[in-house]
C-alpha cells in the first residue's frame, strides 16, 4: 500500500514554517530560548505549521 502524501494545504503550511527564519533558527539551535519555546510540547503539539513541516520534511530528507 503506497504511503499517503500530504495535501497541498499541508505542504504550503509546512513550507512556510520550513523557510521561516525564526523556526529555522529554533530547529538549528534547540538549546536557545527560541528553540526551547518552539520544541516545547504546547507549541509542538498545537502549531499546525510546525506539525505540517515535520510531516512534509521529515521523510523527504531535505534540509533546504
């Protein structure tokens, strides 16, 4: 059974987060204040763009 790809709306939201300078900094510096906020359970579980970015880019192996 083929893996289901994210829809266009989810890919757009994931791309916005992936190229956002704040999110990019938080992903590359998880020990910083910004990184701690972005990786915090409240943000990670409830931000639709963060979740879409994880779904779209986690499996692609693309780092920009």
